[in-house]
């Protein structure tokens, strides 16, 4: 049985979106700095090609295999290595577990929501009107953020939007779990996620929220064209205001015993369904 799925927005709701002229965004080009402590984390940061300012190495550190590996990789990626007194590392260490080596990461430069909207319009022009933007409603785990960023890059989504407060931000853990993909993903911080959603609606996006409260699975929902996909917090899901902003809700079909997937896994599955539906419709000339 084919399910008829109609999408409508009330004129009042759209007018509200159209009237949103104060875009509560973080300052364009905002930065987040980070120090990475310990031999293995520094090796992983180098392997993930995380942008690094320098590596600080204690003057009395033992030249073991891991330290030699750090020196080799630092030379390979043109990262300067500075020898400093151990007390310098002790003063900068937050956890006291630096093991004689720390990496000073370059600040991550966030895109703006405006940047992502511009890219999405270009993507839609070259992709039969289809574009995907992913929004994360207060995801708190930086590893999940990185895993989602990796999928965003693989799928070819236009960008990723996260809240500026009470949310995971781009850290060393993000670089690691994204396998370096965060370097290629436009990620914007919005101080008001609802305002960002309104801007996407005004730009012609339909907003799909992933929620267990959904009546339809991703197979039944119209996940094609210009879609803004909103994923909720790991524990609480989508906030009430975010749910109200969504045009429709979707869920993944389930057949097993576990109640849900990890948010990064679920996000990837929904994104691939968007890609599948978009590709099928393009092939059929719709």
C-alpha cells in the first residue's frame, strides 16, 4: 500500500519564518582552540591531519617508539616541534597526563549559516534541486559530532549546523572520530537553532526531524529535494521547540530487540535514504 504523504505549511507559520530578520548566529569565523595531551592522542591527531600549530615536547622526555613516531609524523606534515621545560607542559596540562608531549591545535574556524545556505543553493542548482543540510539539536558527545561530520562529507551534504551553547563543539575527539573529514565539512554554530531552521525554511527547505514519535518511517516519508535533517540529543531526542519547527518527523524501521541506534548511526542511515530517494527521482526524471 502506497502511503500518501502531503506536506503543507500554514501561511502564518511561513510568514513567521519570512519575518525572521534577526539571525542569532555566532560571530562568523569563530574559533575554538585545543591542547592535546599524551603520546597516543598526539599520534592520532597527526594521523587525522588535525591542523596543529606546534608540538611541545619536554626536554627530558624519553625517546621511545611513540616519541619517534611523533617526530616522524610531525616532519611529514610540517608541524614544528618545540623542546620546552617539563614545567611548561605541567602548567598547560588540564589532566596532568601529558607524558612529556602536547600538541597545540590550530583554532577551528566555523562557517556561518549564511555560508552553508549559499553552498546549499549551489548544490541544489547542480543536483536537480536537491540539497541536504544537517542540524544537531544539542548533541553533547564530540565523538558523535565527528562521526556525523564524516557521514556528512561522504554523502555530500551542504553543511552541518550545531548550537553555540550546551552542545558538542569541534575538538580533538571530533577530528579523530571523523577521520579528518571535519576538515572538509562546513560546520556552523548558531546561537538560536530555531532561527537557523526558519532561515532554511525561507530558503525552500523542508525540515525533517528524526524522532521515535514519528508516524512514518524514512521509507514512507518524502526525503528528497531540499531537506534539512534535524537529529536530537543522545538522551532526550529533539527538544519540544525543535519538534514544533519540523515540517514532518521520520523514524528508522526496526525489527530487532534494541530500542534505537546511536545518533551518529541513525543520522547516517537517514542521510543515505535522502541520497537514495533523490537519486531514484533524478533517474526517473521527476
